[in-house]
């Protein structure tokens, strides 16, 4: 697991250090796609959001969606 949620009370929480390389905030990539026309390939968006201290129901779950290798 690249970026697990840390225990916080009875729940999990992401870190608060910003940055994709070396940080531990929750990174969520956009699922938006840009349409190029019927039947053609669609490019994925490069947009993402970075959320410090994002809360989760459980600790130990992956904070990033999709998972990012942060080495």
C-alpha cells in the first residue's frame, strides 16, 4: 500500500504533508475525460485534488485514488 491512512481515534486519517513525491496527503485524480468525437480515443484529465487530513472510516486503507507509488 502506497499511502495508508493512519489511526486517529476509531477512524483513519491521511497525512497533511503536501506533495505527490514525499507527501502523505490524500490525492484523488479526476475521472473527467475530454471527448474527441464519436468512436475516437478519449484522453484522461491530468486534474487532481490534494486533501490534507482526509478522514476515513477505517485506518490502514489506501488514501490515494487510484493508488500512487510515492517512492
